[in-house]
């Protein structure tokens, strides 16, 4: 698309700390023009850090807690170079992901499982991996950690890459291109393949989900992976609510906060039913208790 196409970039965690320095950066159309040229775990045992977080995950949330997080995460971007969107951004067509990988650990099967896990937990989202790049509207690049900077330079050019590195010092990135109706038409993700299992899964889930429309980061929402101080490594229940709201058919790309708020009560009811059914009993058993807590 050629009208008001923007790119949204986000990083997971700084290289020198234990917390994430996630930022969201929007830039103008020529960046996406440059891009145009281009379960949940593997069969082995789950990483202990992920298992630990799963075991202590909070799963009961009030409608107000979900609503507040949705409005903070689905609208805006944390670091923005073009004009603020202030609208819902989402795919309104099937999402087909092409995975490009370099030498090093082959994580294509693991990435495919992440994609399948997301698809199983988000209703009304048609998402799958494709081997045909021509049909893909979403590209994931699996690169060695030492190649991350050069990959960013190749995609975004020296000037933009320098600003990204100085501002974010990212371990992974995601970008979207939207049209004038705020429909996501292209998405790009860069993931490190050799930074360890936890980092790979934490990056994969967050960057894929952000590129699907959960774009903003907000430190005031303590239950979401879209928070500088939170690392998950899996698709947590709270964020399943956010994505199920975004992809409910009653939510259209370009809707304002007021428009979403008018239909949100009914959507929350549907989202609760779906999330409860999509999760094992131990993860969803507390959801029934939260329904009347508003």
C-alpha cells in the first residue's frame, strides 16, 4: 500500500539488564518499501524459566483490568516518528508467515509451533506458516545474535538503524505496515536464534503478537508481556484476552477508543468463553471467579 503506510518497531530487552527495554517506533512509508523486497514449545523439555512463570501465572482478571490494559496496549506506540494512530490496527485477511533462516540452530519448527499456539488461542484469527514467500504478508527472519545489527541496517538503512540502536539497543524487532484504513498489510519480525531458549520464545511470542496489533508497551499494566518489566516466554492468559478482543469481528481496524468501548462488554463475555475453553483447566479454572469482579 502507498498511503499512510508506517512501520512499528519494538524491542524485547536490553542486552545489559534483566528487564526489557521494549519501545515502539513508527516511521514513514519508505521504510516499509525497503521491507517489501525482502503449543508453544519444541518437542524437547520446556525451558525451566518458562515453566516457572507458567506455574505462577495469574489468570483471574476483572473486566475493568482487561479493559484498561486493552486501551493502553492496542492504541498508540511508545516511541513514534510519524503522527500517532490512535486507532485499532489489525489484519483483516489471513495472516501467512514466511520464515527466513540463516546458518545456526534451526528453529523453524519451534517458530511454527509458536504460530500454531497463537492460532489456537485467538478466535477469528486465520494464521499459518507458508513456504511460499509470494503469498506471505508477514516475514520472520531468524538470525544469529551477532547478525542482528547488520540485518537492521540492511532493512532500514544506516540512518534509521543508528537511531534504532541508540534508542532501543534491541535483541529483536517487529514492524508493521498499515494502510489508510489502519489495516495491517505487512509485518516483519527479526528474532535471534542463538540467544538461548527463553530469549527466543520470549521474543517470538511478544514480537509476533505486537505485529498482529498489540502494539504499545505500558509499564502500568503488570500482567502483560507488553511491559518493560515482564518476561513470559509463552502466551499468557491476560494477553490472550487482549488479542481476542482485537480479532473479534465486532472490532474493525480504524476504530477509536469510544467506538470500541461501546461494544466491549459483549466482546468481553465472548472472549472469556473462548479463553477458558482454549486453556487447560489449571490455567483457566479461576476465570469463572473473575467474571463478576468488576
